[in-house]
């Protein structure tokens, strides 16, 4: 271990003193604060982006490596057989093809501003890679390989990766609807997940964001908050950075591998993001020629698939795997889907093509859009920047120092000729294809509403604002209901109120469902063996804290009930994959599939509660005062190496006891098929008081550095767990008062 520690330390970048670097136009000053946030001061924007790339590669190179390999489908080259399913899946999806096309297009415009700012960032990354060629992060040493140079297509791969993670939630539900229809018939399927009205879905890619106007703020200025809910990884997804030059002054989150700031504030405006949960993916069922599997029917004719012979190299194998990927006029034929970061094969027969709104997107427009947001000083300039963005639609919550607030959708939504996107479409005629992609002026927009606040927790009150269908299926409304109540709870709100909102663990879901479940349960004549648990549940205040016992009983009882219902409908294998999905809303199923069968429901609920109590007794003993939610519901920020080597667990952070679930404002989502360990939650928190940017605060689950054993590797996670915040300092005076080190990069 001492040897590994020494190897790890050699990869630590300088964070103080002077360093001579090839590629800069002039000297750059980096002020590192106590929390590991670099405040970069450059003389021009090209040196600024160069330095951002240099810092990203210094602290997050391994993360950038895994990102680009995941999207390229080349993880097996360094990890072996365990990554084959992932590589096949991403070769089919073809995100790297989009990245390569966009890179080729931009490389033809080397005199353009777009190319120059991307090229500056990439040169910064590669300058750092060259410097550390013989002192690479420990992961490269263990796996015994060196990184290739960072390329323009790699930046676009990162953009595609994030967008895909926000887009891919819907098509698995199309598969589910198809399976239930085939297995149980359309009539029964319609009772379980109605075809002509939405199903509510639980997803880990949620978020909260809101802003209040000066009339509703104790400071007399706009207050704005945001916490995007994404997988909690090691290192953290985001890297916090402050970029300052004569043309730009912006602070917030950045994505390692990509220039600019994604969420944050500049001198004039602040903004936050949440997923709109728009349906931007559709499956089309193809009719295959019975005499030639390389053809499918389209417009009355048999047409050839485009076939790419993908070659997957596997560590430890002498021969590569050749994997043909078929592409149709609707999109690629796919065989896998993702759920809670696991990859599963389709469980329905047939060939299905995937259509996605971003297959033909020009990804540079997204970076142009965010670069424009970074510089915007008004609502008009903000919307002009958003109009460029082509990503899976996001809710942008806006506030400015003039006292204005707004809520604007940004991105692209499909306009369909056929169906509503909730079910698999026929794929044998162009009449089933999409009509096109939405125009910006059709997207939802709200500016300075009379109520004095704007807010979003992913639930769309209107499914089709301005006549444009966002999605037939909507995320569960529980976080949004709670957030609206809290925003209306006081005439004027403060930063302390905003902190309390972000840390709130009240569960509107339990408040709705538990009384119904208890009412059905009490139809049973003998409840003597579960009476103590009923007493806990009846006295519960619906706060799903880490110390609650009633909350633990409810969550495990709910899970066991759902498991019983799903296994009876879907069978054990498919039910396992579908656990936790809101289309299987117990209230709806009880009211439709089990209509007038109260005795059957009550027996089912009693057996499920008994199983839940047995489960908890086996884990924690028979004393129910030991059944605290935080003992079951823990978060560990896991380094991939720890899954293969027990000693490598030193690279993890945790486990930590966590409250909440996917439907509390302060969430902790988990995969019920794998237990109750926390997988996703607030990947970043920010709160801004626009009366003074130095009052901005936030939190990051992990640390700024991705380098094991570095002082900033996991120094922020305990603060995040405790609901503590760090300052996001903006003025040089405030930064200097909290300075850890000063670094100067000088041109060679």
C-alpha cells in the first residue's frame, strides 16, 4: 500500500508556485481556495479555456478516460470481459459516431471562433497529459496503459454521454408496455399502465430548481437554488471552477472533458437546470425479410440494413470480438436498455430500431449555447443562448441582479406524426416516422410571474404547452408538490429557508399511499403479529430521515408489496428489472386491476408486511428500535477498483447513513432490485443571493480532485452528508481571505 501511495502522490499536480507551460499567450493566475476550487484569472479567453483543460486533466484525467471509453464502447480493452455488454450497447447506440461527425464538421472550420475555443481547451488537456506521461494517475499504473491524446471528438463524446443519460429513461417503458400487452393482452395492460393517459415514472435523473423575486426575498434581491439529481460517483460528476478574463467572469460546475461552465452564475445572472423529462426516444418495430435477415420492410419494399462490423478488443483475449450493428432509416437496431446504471438485454422478441432527437444534432451548438449563457447579462441574451441548444430539453431557472426571474425550456423535442411516443411504433412505413423537431418559440417560457417565484422538480404541469407534447408519461409529482407548498409557506424567504428546502425529507408519496395501504390492511381480521408495526406507521410524521423507523417499515413494505404485484403480472425475471418503476403505481393497480377485490388486496398487503418485518429482523435483529432508515439506506462513493480488490476499498468514501428516497426533495434514490443502497441524489447544490455574489453557497458529494489520496479527493463528502455548505467565493478579496495556495502558469 505504501508503494501505491507513493505512485499516487507522483501524479498530484502543482497547486502553488510558478510553472512554465507551453501553449499559453500570457501568464495565468490560479487562486486555489480552501475547498479546492480554482479561481482562474487570465488575460484572454483562449488562455482561460486552455487553463480549464489543463486543470481538468490534472485532477480528473482518469474520469475523462472512463467517460470517453464508455461512450466509444472500448472499456473491454482495459477491463476485460466484464464490460462486453456495455461496449456492445454503446456501439449499437452509436454516440461515438455522432461525436466523430461533429468533430469532422468543426475541423473543416479551423478559423472559426467555435473551433478556436475548443482547440484551446484541448491543447490545455494534452499539455497536461504530456507533462505527466511518466507520473500518471494510479489507475493507469494498475491497468498498465497510457492515455491517448485528447481529441475534439472526445469533448463531443462527453456531451453525448450526459445527454444520453438524460434521454434514455423513456424507451424501456415502451418495452415494458409491449411485454405486458404480449403477455397479458391489451385490455389487462391498459389497466396496469393505461395507454391513453400518462403513467408516472420514477427516475434518478431528477432535480430541483427555483427562484424567488425581490418581493418574496428577505434580502430584497433574487434568490436562486438548484440541485441536479444524478448518479453519485467517485469522483463526483462535476468539477467546480471560476473562470475570469476581460470577456468573462463565471463560476459554477464544469464537466471534465468539456470547456465552459454548465450551472452557476456570472456578474449579472444566475441559473439552474433540471431535466424536462421530455420523450426524445422512440422504438420502431421492424419487419424482417424471412428470406434475408439483412433486410427490413420499408414503404412496401425490402431494403438493406446498413451494417457496421464493430470490432471490440478485450483485455486478456487473443482475438477481438466482431459484433455487427444494424442501422435502419429510423435508427440503429438495439438489443439492450439501461436501468439504474445496469445494462439488460431486451425481454421481448423482435428487432427494434431506436430513433433519438440528437442523432442529427450539431453538438457544437450546445457548447455555443452554454458559452453564451456564461456571458449573458439579461433575459433576452439568456434566451438567445438557449435557442442554440439541441440537447434533451432542460428546465432553465433564471434570475438576474435587476430583479427578474424566469423559467425557460431549452433543447429539442420530437414532433410526431403517429402516436404519442408511449408505445412502440410500427417501423415499416415512413408515415409512422416523426414529422420533425420542435422550434424554440414553441417551448415553454415564463417570465416574472405575479406569484413571485418560478420552480421545477421535473414534473410538467402541462403535458403539451403551446400544443407541443413534452411526453405522454410524466415523472411522479411528489417533489414538485412539496416544493410548491414550501415556496408558498412564507411571504418572504431567506437563504436559510432555501437550505431547509434543499435538505427537506418529507415524503408526499408516503402521505398519499400509506393511509390507503393501512386501510386495505385492516380488512384482515387477525393483525396481532404486525400490530406494533402498524402503531409505528400510524404515528409517523412522513419525514423520511435517517433515524426514522416507521419510514423504514413503510419503504420495505412498499417494496415487498410491489414485488408481489409485479411477479404475479410479469414473472420473476422481468419483475426484478422493473422494480421501482412508477408505472406500477400501487394505488392505480389496486383501483383498476384489483377493483372490488378488497379481501385479496388486504391478504397481499399482510403477507408483504410480514415479509418486510422478517427482512428487517434478519438484518438488524428483532428489536424494531434498531430499524433506522439510515442503517439500511447507505451511500458509498465507490472507486471501480474496490469491486475487484478488497484492499482498494480504501479508495472509497463511506458508507454514510442517508435519509430520503427518490421522491423527497433531498433525495437518495436506489434500485429496489438490488437493495436500498443510495445510487443517485444531489450531484451538486447551489444557492445564490444576487445582492452579493460572495454570499453564494453550495455542496459537492465527494471532492474536487479525482486523484486517490489527494487532500481534496473526498474532503467535501462529509459536509454534503451533514447538509453543510461551502462558500462559492467570487471577488478576489473574499477568495484571498480563504486562500489555500496561489499558482502562476507562465508561457514557455
